[in-house]
C-alpha cells in the first residue's frame, strides 16, 4: 500500500454532515461510517484532529434563538459542537480508537480543557483529538476554529469534509453544468467569494501557508485517497503558478 503523504491533519466536519437525511440531530449510522473512514486513516499512521460544527443541533433550536443576543446564540452553538464531539468520540472508541475531546469552554465533566501542548501530546500518542466549542469566543465560526487549531498543532493540511466533492463554479445541485475546480489559490477564493470557508478562516490559512482540500465526506474512501496524495476534491493553496 502507498504510504500516506501526510503525518498530521485536521479534519473539519460540518454538523449537517452528521445528520444524514434527517432535518436535525445525529444519524448514528452516518457517524459510524465516518468513524470507520477515520480509523482507516489513523491505522495508516496519520495523526488526526477533528473540528465539528453544530448546525445539525442548533438548526432544531433556530426558532428559539430568533431575536437572541448574538453572543448568547453563539455560545449555544458552541455547546452543540461539544455534543457532536461526544457522539463522534463514542463512535471512534467503539472501533477501538483512543479519543480525547478538548473543549474551548470548560466542561470538565465531559471534556478536557483545550491546552495546545496537551492536544499535541495526545496526537503523538496516537489518539484522535476532537476540538469542541469552536474558538471559545462568539462571532467566530467553526471554520475559523479549524484553521486556528490546525496552525496551533502544526498540522500539514486542513480537510474540509462537505456533502459535495469539491468547490464548483455554481451550486452543482441546482446547476448540473457547474464545473469543479481542481485547484484554487487563497486569493481566488476570497476575491470570487467562493463558499469554501469563511474569509477569516481562509485568511488565517493563507497567512500561515496552510493548504486546504475540500472533498466529499460521503464518498467512500475519499478521505484515504486524499491522504495518499491522489486527486480528490479541490485543493486550495498559495498562489498557483
């Protein structure tokens, strides 16, 4: 088998990716499938950290959050990400993978507090690390949290797992003629307002030369193919010659 091209990566999953065909919540079979894909990567020798969004849970509370103070709503969203982190941790540990949830909010009964050196040490010991509660601050997305944590732990790559297999010129669901980009530069993403990650996350990756690969988390084997350096999804990196 070809050796992986990376030794440490950060995988960003949207909360929506966990709910399958449901309207909100967590689809356990979907989470189990993702866990198996992650296990294959870890078994190949790659250190894996994960950041998960909370949209699948917060969507069910959207009505309750209407008219709320933005900071309060953001803290609710952070708690939703911790719930998702625990669900993924449970699925991974059922497969025999030691996993640690590190939260930017202090919830000691269910998660360790986020400490950069502790996170790196867990990875060095072969544990999967799941970062919960975003950055711990309102007004920042989990995309930004993913970019920040990737830089902090010296990851080699940010993997953005989505429902489509890359970045397209238009929405491929409503525009079947849309073309997939193979490569993009950070500045192209920002200038064309492509919905890869939010501008803060892209800028953070650009300023720290952190490559991003956008791929379909629902495509069997796609995660491993990225690790092996095969063409998969859309690559976002520094200026393309």
